[in-house]
C-alpha cells in the first residue's frame, strides 16, 4: 500500500504492554496530539497502600520513551533498592516496584487522596514526562477485573502476577464497569466527525480490552461513532503473541482462532487486522460481516510499530 | 573513674541524631536487652501520604548499624532514584526520602492503616533489622510538635526541614501530648526497681525532649521512679553541639547556659552531665539542687559514645 497515511485524529483502546507498542507507533506516526489512548484501568489496584495503574503507567512510560525495553513495563535503567529493603522488613515483594516507578505511585496516591481525578493526574504526569498524545483512563471511577478460577475468585493482580496466571479461568468479572462513567473527553474523541479510526490494540481481549468494552457508555460510543472500529488481533498462528490469551481462551472453552475473536466482537468492530500467517482465516472472518486484512502484526522494532500503525490507519480509511 | 560499669536495665529518653549516638553507646555497652529507648514522636508527620517517624527511624537505623555516618540520619549506601523521579513528576522534594528508607515508611503506613500500633510495627522492624535494645515510641497516639514563629504557627517539619529552622521561635506546642497515653511497656521500664538510671539524651531540649516531658504520665513516671534521672547537656561552651538549640534558646529569651537547662528541669532531674569545658558551671547547677558532673560529651567515635554511656551510668549510681 503506497497511499499516504491519514493524519487525522485517531483513538486507540488499549491495555498495557502489547497495546503500548501500537500506541507508540501511532504516536510517532501521527502529528502531535492526534492520538487519544483510552486505557484499561481494570488492572488498577491498591497495594502497599499505593494506588497502582499498571496499564496507564506502561502506556505513559512507553509514550515518554522511558519504558524498559526488555520487559515492556516499568522504567529503563530502574533500580530496586526499595524492594530489597521492603523484603528485609518483611513486606510483600510479589509485585515489583522500582525505585523510580515508585514515585509515580506515591505521587498519584497522594493526589488522588487530595481529591484530584485519575484523569487529571495522568494528564499532569504526561505533561511532565513530555507525552504529547492524550492518555485517558477509561474512567475516573473504580473498575476492578476479577478472575473466577479453579482457585477461587481472584483479584486481577493476584491472579496475573502473584499466581502468574496459572489458575484455570472459569469466568471474568469487571466489577463496577456497568456503572463507571466514561470520561467526557473520551466520548468527545470517539464522536469526533473527523476521526480516522477507532483502533482496538492487540492487547489481551479478556483481561485488557474486555473491561473497556464492559462499560455500556463506551460500547454505545463505539456503535454510534462514524469512524470505523478496527481491532488488531493478538492471536498469531493459533497462539498469543505474548501472555495468557490463548490459555484463557482454551480454559473458557473457546478455540484459539481469529474467527472466534471476530465473532466475539461481531457488531462492534468493522475490521480485524490479522498477521500474514493467518491469511487463511480471512474468508471465515469476512463471512461474519467483519472486514479482514493481513500484515506483519508482531512488533519487534519501532519501525514495526510505526508500520502496523500506518497499516491500521490505511485499512480503516477503506472502511469509511 | 575505674569502677565497673553498672549493667542493669537503663531507660533513655531520646530524640534523633544526638540521642541516637548515646543510645548506640549504651546498646554496645550493656547486655542485650538491658536498654529501653523511649523515643520522641513529636516530629512524626504525614508526608506524600506516608507516615514518617524521623526520630524512631534514626534510632532504629543507628542501633541496627545501618545509619548514614555522614548525616547521622537515613541509611548508609542509600540511593535517591525515587526522589529524582518524584521531582521530575512535580512532586514535593523538600523532605529527602532515600530509596531504601522509603520501604520503612511505606510498610509502616500500610501496617498502621491495617490497624497495627506504632509500637508493634517498630518492634517488628527492629526484630527484622537485628536491633536487640527495646525501642519504644513515646506513645501510639499522635503528638505533633508545632512551632510558633514570626512566620506563623508551623508544623514541625515545615519549620525544621523545609524552612531550615530559620524562622524566629516565639513558642512551642506539643499538640496531643497532654492526653496521649504512654505505652505500658515504657511505664513498666521506668518503674523497674532494678533500674540503674533514667537518662535524658543530649537531644534538642525544646524540640526533641520537651514533647516527651509534655506527657503528664511520663513526667509522673520520672518523678515516681526510684532510679536517678540524669540528663546529658547538649550545650557545650555556650553553644549547641549541633542544630538550633542555642538559636531557639536565644529566641525564647533564654541565656544559652547549662544552668538555664538545669533550672528548666529542676525537680525533674537528679543530675546533669556537662562537657569538661563547662566545669565552671557546676557550682551554679548544684546550687539548684541538681548534681553535676563533667566529662567529654562530644561524641565523634563509637568509643566516645560508649565512654559517655559508661560515664552516665557510673554517675547515676552515685545518685541512688
């Protein structure tokens, strides 16, 4: 495709690590301020008395160019003196908090307690760190993903980090999602008549994207938007690029297949981008009324991120 | 004096840096567990959402052999990544919190919020850090030193750290001291019939010791104790060894003189230890009914700390 990349405004719904890669590609590709990222906050939790927003922070650090390139989360050149000392005092060390990262949590906790909104605090942090794309939490209200497993109903981070996503998933709950208000800025961005696309990042569909889509106002805004809604699949060749997506799908009794994702989001998405290795799936997906396109979706380098961002935007314009 | 050093139990009332030096001397001199330190908590404050107990921590780190020898507070080999990142986010950086030190505050804050007492948390931390002397906060209840100055009524750390003790002091308040319960363990230690001495550390009399003595139950316990009460003066040659003691005395209209300290504590202390340079003050102090003795009171080395501890205990036995 040699057409120019559309440079109008774009909205990305995103979780953490995988979504942040695409967010970075869009951020570097588009003019300053054209990108709005609406971030999952279903992973947010209170730990050690601190308010922690893992996906927001991963997106913020990634867009600021500060993320640890080896892990995809946390800060590059981080130190771990706090965690070491906490362990010596007998504190809980299963959730890793680096010394510099800790400043984000301490300052966010302080400002939340002082009555500032999560959105306002995120905006202030982004301004300090030089992030020019707009990063919005999906809500200022609390939404908590909880995982029903064979080991009981677990808080998200207990399941995901402490128990390394090992328990067998029976179902997922997004507590508070039904009533959590979507930010007015997010609704305005989605309703923008000049919007090029609403993209859904290749984040974990059940853990990272589902909490967003569990908010009725956000679902309604996607349905009402004039811009096409395009998801990028995190399933490549019958496996997840990263993380427990495939494991969870199997545990939920679903086939690990892009057509399953397309059916899951049928009526909500206009298009689905697959990796080239999944070109054989295109017909099955298009039979569901979802347009499909293939490209290289595994993002290893910054160029990969920018190329996938450009592909997604070009593809979206064909769906207008 | 060549008499053996009494090795029975001893109680020290102490503030932070200066007091911690004597605490260390006593800790190293006495059998394990013989020393009980009752620490000023009037400096305690909530900062960045964290519950910070500066004097308790200085004592704990000192007794654990972990204190920064250059500053007398904080941890040795500390790193400052958290503070740097907090500054980048626009947070408040006037109160220095090292990366390892931060674990103490985060874990204490979490445990206080979970309903544990400050005394129990301090005991648990000391056990983890290998402190065998008993370190007690003066109360589990909140006592807050506030400083009336020409710049208004200031919270202690605002006056002491943020404004570097520069405002002119008009008066001091120990909010909550009149009603704060003294710990039963502290009262039991003070009433121990086998106690060698109750020592008052050469900490700032107005900022560090006065909050302790502002608690009626502690004052009463000193008056009722069979053990002699011996203070070590922080005034050497008409100046303070360290900190704003002399400045505050002048601002309060007091002469910077050991006799002024003796008169201030008349009826409460049985003895006052002065530096050798202040030998001419002995007569004036003894005229007030306070026994006085002189030795080297400036503690530069561990040997200085142990020597002063031994001197104080021997002097106390002469007052029984």
